[in-house]
């Protein structure tokens, strides 16, 4: 499910992504994440948000990274626990990439107190600088 609105300079989209590729010791094997972003194509600035995980409201702000060729966002938060799927899940980091030229969206969640679990979309291209930062 995806909705997209565009004005002359602003692009806004709300959509869901299924994260089902787990690396490391993960308490979640998959998650459906609802994201939203707004991007100003003239000013080349934007913001994003992870709205929910499996229907649980998390409302995590994501900040632009300035990666060439995509609108890339990452959270800036302390590890925080959320009740997801009936269990406490600690979110360490959230990454969202929007490759606007090919209309491709990918994401990753780093879980546990130290980010030792990475749950990502099938086609996520994790860069060491973002995933291990």
C-alpha cells in the first residue's frame, strides 16, 4: 500500500515495507513497517518517519544523510524498547533509502541494545558506514 502526493517542489509518500531478511541474533524474524517521507526537490531537503511496526505505533523521526542518488534517512536515538508482537523489542537504529529515479524503497532495522540484529528488506544495500556507525 502506497500513497504519493506531489506539488511543484514537494514529494510526500506513505507506504509499507516488509523487512524479512534477518542477520544476527534477532527476536523478530520479519516485520511490516509503515514509513512516510516528504522531500523538497528544489531545496534538496526532507524528512521521514517510521510510523509503525506490525501495527504498533513507534513514531521514530528519520533524518537525511546526504547520500548522492537517493533520499536516504536514518534515526538518531538511544536504543528504545517498544512492545512489538507481544514482546519487548529494542530498536537501535532505523534506515530508509528511497531511490527515486527507479522508484525503489528499502529499509533496515537494527535491533537489540547494541544493534546486533539487522532486519532488512530483501534488496537493502547496507553500507558499512551506516550499518556499523
